[in-house]
């Protein structure tokens, strides 16, 4: 069983930045993709960004140009640098891991983190 632990959430002002990190509990053989989702009350969890083992990335249109996803395969970590934050970015952010980037994008994910709150004030 893989456990994902997020960190780095918190409060930021509009226009500010936050960096989220996610660490996997143990190294597993093979290639896999990781990503970030977010969810606000009453809404479905939505895809934010994903990255596969080669470093190929995908972003939701709402965060393109503002958020950057990266990974460190040696450390089993993935990060999300969030710049130019907007109040509408306020949500609980979840780390995700699965085999393919396409699975991450579709939300068909095997492993989820527990979530970390990001609040952006106007």
C-alpha cells in the first residue's frame, strides 16, 4: 500500500504564492504518474496538474501559466508551485498517484493523499 502525505498548504493573499509537496511512503518499482487535484465544498474533485515518470506534464486550463508541477523520482516526491494565486484557487488539494498520466487526468486514481487546505484571500 502506498501512502501519500501532502504538506505546504495554508493561507495566501491574492497574487501570492504557495508550494505544495507530496511524499510517497515507500518506493515502488516501475514507472508511475503523479498529480494534484482540488475540491471545494459541494463540488466534485477536479484535476489540477499531472506529471508522468518522463517529466511530461498536463495542466487544467484554469491554472496554466500560474502553477508548475515537478517531481523528484529519487525522493518519491511531487511538488506544485502555485503563483499568482486567486481566491478561486481556494480548495483542499489532494496528491494522487497512478500508472499513467492519462489515468491521473481522468481522475481514475489508485492512491490519494489526505488533502491539504489552501486558502487565498482577496
